[in-house]
C-alpha cells in the first residue's frame, strides 16, 4: 500500500517597513501607517519615542501662585542677549537659563500675547497697552509704546498766525506728541498751532541758532484750548533766510486713536517687495475688521492714515504667501470672505498696500496657528490644518492634515490651538496634545482635491501654552509657570519619574487575501542600532490584545533582531503593537512575518 505524504502548506513571508505616520481617518490604513499611535515620531523610516522635555529654570510664580506663560522672546542687546518673558500680568527679563528673573513691568493682560522684533525693538501686544522693549537714552528697558513713539513733523513753513504751511507727516497713533515748525518774523509773539483743545502739558519750544544748533526756549505762555504759544518777546527772524526757525512740540491725547494700537492682539511683519519692515496689527474690539501698519523700519510710528477696513467680520490672523502678498485671514461667515489679500506697490514714490478681494473658502479658527513650513503657509481651519496654495488667479486653502483629522477635529478649544514651524515639521498644540506634520513625507491622496498631505503624528502629555525657538531648539511655556525644552536624547517628561508612554499599532494585516484564515508562525522585529532600546511586542485580533514579549537592548553598533515563534491562529486580520513606558527609547524599523493560509475564513 502506498501512502501520500500531505504537502506542507506554503509559508508566506512579508516585511512591514518604510513606516510613515498615523492614519486616524481612513477605514483601512496603508500598511506603512499606524492605525493608532501615541507619542512616537518617524526618524528617517524608524519609528521611535518622541522627544522628552526638561524644565529650564524655576517655575515662575507670583505670590506663590504659578503664572501662565504668555510669551517668550529673545532680544540681542548691544553687549549681550536676554530673554523677555510675559508671565501672568508681569514682564520679566532673564537669561537663556531662565534661572533668575527681573520684573520690568506690571499690569499686563494675563493672556497669550504677540511679540515681534523690528529694527532693534521688541513690540509686545497684549490687548491692553502695547509695550516696547529696547534701548532708550543708552538704557535698555520696557516702556509703554505710547510714551516712546516717534514724534512726527506734521506741518512745516507755518507763519506765526498759523496760516500757510505744508503738511508733512500724519500724526502718530502711539504718541500724543507732534511737532510743527514756523518761519518767524521780527515782530510776532503769538504763534498759532495747527490744532486746538490740546493737552495741558507744556509744549517743548526750540529756536534755530546762527551756528545751526537748536536752543530751548522757555520764556512763553501757553493756552491749551486755543493752541496759542505766546512768547514774552518776539523771537526775531530766522538766521537762515527762508528756513523755519521755531519748532514747537505739542501734545493732544486721543485714546480713541491710541487704542487702535494699544488694544491690538494680532500682529505680523510685512512690507514692500518682501521686505518685512513694517508692523501690521489688528484686534481692537470695536474695529476687529480694520488693521493698521507702521512706517517702514520704524515700529514706533503708526501714521494715522496707514490703515485699511477689510470686509465686515473680525480678522483672525495673517499669513505671508509665496507670491509676496499678505493673506488676511477670517473665520467662515455668511457675510464675508475668509481670505483677503494685501498686495504691495510703489505709487508716486510711496509704498502702498492695497486690499484685494479674496476667496470664500474654509475659515481660520485660531489666531495662534499660522506659520510657514518650508514655503508652505499653514493655518488651522474648520477642515484641519491647511496650506495656502497660489495659482495664477487666487490662493486656496488646501488640506494638509487628512490623516490626523478624525482626532484633530474632535478636539475642543481649537480656537486656542498654537502652532509653530520648526526645522522640517509643524507642531500644533491644543489641550496638552500635539499634532505634528512632517514636511519630509508628502503624499497625494487619490480623489483628493488637495495637492498633497503631510504624514502626521500625535503626542499627549505635552502641556504647551506657547511655543518659541532658541539656539535651534524648540521650547514651550505652560499654564503653570514652567518653561521646558524638547530633547530628543531623553525619554521622559520633566523627570525620570515620568517616562513617556508610547505605542505604534500597525494597520490591519490580511496576508493579501481576505477570504482565507491565516496563521502567523513567526514574528521578527528589527530595532535601531546605537540606542538603548526597550519595547513590548503584542498582537491584536478581534479587539483582544495578547502580549508576546518585552525586550531590552543595550547600545550596540548593529541592529538587533527579535524573533518570536508565536502562533496566531485562524485570523482574518491581525494588528501588531509595539509599545514602551520606560526611560529607554522604543525604536524599530521593520516587522517581518512568516504565515500560512489555514483554510477558508467563515466570518464572525
């Protein structure tokens, strides 16, 4: 009698590698993406634990209570470099170690502020009273902008009776002072200023001398209501024929004008032909659809006629586009565009910034989200993170966060989300969560109207209130007074008592055939060399997770290979989970499988 030896079943092999990011949105994720992940990042194809963070300096407290960190900025001074910190209602100056803080101003608004550096000055807008930190009279310090604003020359060539004259500069919204110059005669003692109902503050009067200098004049009386300066004796004619010889600096406070700048909460740098040499600001509650802009290279001078009324709904933010225009961003509404544009032109020798109608697209929902990721202007919208893409006619908001949107769009408080572009990634923080978009991996989705999507990652337990960069490192401030620095060499948050809990769950694996049952006979995991590595390997079938092993590798010049002869029987889909909750990194770049087909799959 002859016996037939049953043929052994074919052993199939599959390697899962070239991993990308998370896919929280698709029903059936690409095998390179995780269907779920937490606190990991892609390091050139290797999945590893996200950076940890350490506190820098001491917790900032006031009266024993930890303060919100509302803004942190670096200022290069004449001989050194300092950090300016807005925490709670105070402004501090410290070093990059944040170890010792000096209070330089009180009475700020306890909310996230905007700080911009231009021409040697740091301007801070907190919605109450704009602040300038800079060097004045050879001393560095913080001052209210409306006490240090440039004094404009409003009229020149005026006769003593106030007639004639040529208008030169517009009044400065951030300084009640303005200067008017006169060409005197031999007899006149009464000099009529250009305005009436002035401040009681005594004007500053100077007179041109024969040697070209200007000497102070104090022998006069002043009537604020009429705007008349009455000299005790006639100043006499000018020592230079036809040249103004009397200058009068007078004051007229109008809080309705000053508030346009003092109450600003949104600001950016923009200028003619890509020269970001002007401040554009908005946010005053009564004029949220209007913005104002400074003179070129002078953040201390906001001419009263430098403004634009842009649509009817509040401006939410700004973004500079690749075509050189400034996008003025708004939330979606029934009565306004979501994007307007400011262009820049030279007209009769003057730089102008005309407002152009834009598009009705998705709405920007956070004033703190806009940043430029390697020439891709990103904003947070109702459709997730979008990039502003130019074509021959318009700019459109194109979705960039498709793979993260299922989780991102479910977040509360998205209007308070804060974003920053750092190196090759964009980080968006909200509710102690961080969504990371990676510019190294751009993927076109079939049937998508967007030109590409970024790979994305999701982190938890990162309590970002504000982001900032310093010395090519990424930092953040918290709402409990801490300043922290991300550090890719550690796997804990603040202290080693807080290891980072992380995991990567593969997309469902079906062995290439959804009609048959499969049995996995061997699992292989390849981990990164030169890094102490710890991870646990599990598999998931029918929502049941089974731990296979936990392993640790020390530093070695070669990749480490874990081989587990684990039988996973009779499944249609299986997922693999690699996780860690220690102060060692979790790091791997390939999962190898050996499996067989084990009969028809009969369903659940």
